[in-house]
């Protein structure tokens, strides 16, 4: 049975934080969590990003800061880039890596606020994304430990002074939970992340949470603000949407691959969410894509 795994982060040598450049192994990691903050920049690759109860597409350039104990993973799906070429830069650190009171200094108050917001997971975009990714590419090639440290502080300050960001868990679904509640709900979310395209069992999820099914259903809705089935359907529809716009697979094949056992049920759920049938959604996407290409070439 899949559970959210706890990762122990151990910086190399005597470094106070960890900087790594990964190949596709970064995307093979299971849904997991750890005590450290994590900054991830996707150099190459696309697919689905899972942060807490939030699921969203990601593409090359994806830049996300995660707070401690926020479960997460990136899964490669339908990328035009060969999976063996997928890569990412990952930096992991705790808020005391420069001393217990370092980030309480007045000059670092913006970074302190950044850390507080990261409990929800922060996605950066626009100029901030481009500039920070450029800084990270230089940082990962730097040989001087001193320069690496200064560069990390510059990266944190650049993100902290930006308003070009989106909170991934906008309702603070995971961030506001107690440690005991996070330890209970994280394995359940991991079960969904790894199994939503298959047959998902309410009994299995309740067992993971060590609860009766009735108690679990009430608990799950209290924590996520969605029912267990609503969450599963949302995951499946988000996956189906990606397949519709990135592949030419038949609608029926996409329906089954996304976890829907019945095509008519898939059509019903899709239309309720998107107000279009899957086929019309694909046609509209392709039409908008062609229109955009013509405008760019004009």
C-alpha cells in the first residue's frame, strides 16, 4: 500500500544546506515530505505537479518553493522532451541553517514572510521565474561554498520581494493542519496520487487513516473541503484534460486511462466541470492554438 514517505535530507560534507541537479530521478520520487524547505526548478520536463491536495500541470521552467512537511512530487507525463533528458535543480534547507535567529533580523523580514507563505507551496511566474531560474543555473555550477551561500540568499530575497506568485494550496488545506492531522492525511493523499487512475477504494483509504469509512468521509471533507469522490474525480479530470490537449488518443482511451470505468460517466463529469464535451474541448483548444500561431507569424 502506497504511503507518503518521509525523506531524511543530509547535506554533503559540512554544508548547511543541500544543492543538487537531478536527471529524471527527480521525477521518480514518490509522493513524500520532509522537515526542510525545498526550492525546485524544472530545467526540462512536463507533467503533473502534486503539492498537498493540489494537482496541476507543470512545464520546463516550473519554479516552486515548498514549506516543511508539505507532501509533494512531480510526475512526468506526455512530455515532448524525452524522459531521459528531464532534469531539475533542487535546493533543500531548514530555517536555522544559518543559525536559529538569523532570519529574525530586520533586514531579512521579507524572507521570513516568504517562509510563512511557503507552507501553502508557492509557484513563481513571469520575470521572477525567469530571473530566479537564471540565478539557480549559475548557483548549481558554482564551486565556492561562500558564493553558493550568497547566491541562495539573493535567490530568497528576489522571491521574497516579488508579487509574481500563486499560492498552490490557496485554502491552506494542509498548511493549517496540526502535525498529527498531517501525519494522518498525507498517506491518504499519497494513496490517491499513486492510484487515482486505477480502482480507488474508500475502505483502503479509511484503513490508511485508521478510521471507519463514515468517520473518514467526514474527516476527509473537513480537512480538504471536498468529498473523497470529488477529489478523485478532480484528479482524473485534470489528467484527462492534459491527455486531450497533448495527445491524439481517442476519447474512450483517455477515459479509461484517467481512471473512469465508464465513458458515458466520463462525458458527464467532464461536461459538468468544463461546460464542453471532451471532443469539443479538444477542438476548441486546437483552434485557439492555430489562431495563436497565426497571430505570432503575422
